[in-house]
């Protein structure tokens, strides 16, 4: 039996974000280290839209998995044999260039909300083997961040959760 994994959940979230044109072309399936302005440009500069817009999708910082065991075993020592349900939690962190002249806060808020709205409109994202239920997507944090001594950028953290075997 194929089991749901964090890697499958991350890949599904990356694929979904990639379908939103305003999300740009800098979507990473893991966190990346940004120490210099050169790193910031390499990892977050969206050449399609000529702006900073970088996405980093990774396991959630806390409670990455929450497991419940149900009665009935299919086999001891077999993958999937313990009749467990897992909730795998993933988060996307996004950094977006601040530009008051272009009303960037409103543009950024609309972009973040479009991701949440799209995820919540699906019963389950494609490509997640073993998925039983996709839980609602939430915006955990919305504000500002400073990376690599660069100017202030918009920041948001979006949480995704998937229940499956």
C-alpha cells in the first residue's frame, strides 16, 4: 500500500501555487538560506513580473505530523498495517517586494488570499497518494520581514493540512 508522505504533500502545494500566474516563477519545495542580497535576488526575484516574490514550501515548524491509530490491524510490520491516519502539515512562506507606490500590500494580500481560496475550493489536491481528507488552508501570519539586511518585504505564512494513510 502506498502511503501519504510529506514529500507528496509539498509537491502538491508547489504544483498548485505554480498554477497561479501572479505567484511568479520562484517557488521552492524547501526552505532556503538567504544571507546576502545576492541570495535574495537569486531565490526570490520573479523575472516574469519584475519583482521580489519568493515561495518556500516545507514541513510545518510544529506538529508536522499528528497521528491517530484506529482499531484493526492489517499486519504487523507492514507499511500501512497499523491502520493509522496521519495529518501532515505543510507551510508556504512567501516574501514579496514592498512598493507603496504600487499599492503592494493590497496586491500581496490578494495574491495570498488567492492561494488560500484556490486550495480551499478543492476537495483534495492532485498527486497525494493515500489522501483521505484535505483540511482547510489558513493564513497563519501576515506582515513584514527583513532578509539579508535588505529593505523590508511583505511576508506571509500559509498553513496546509492533509489527512490520510
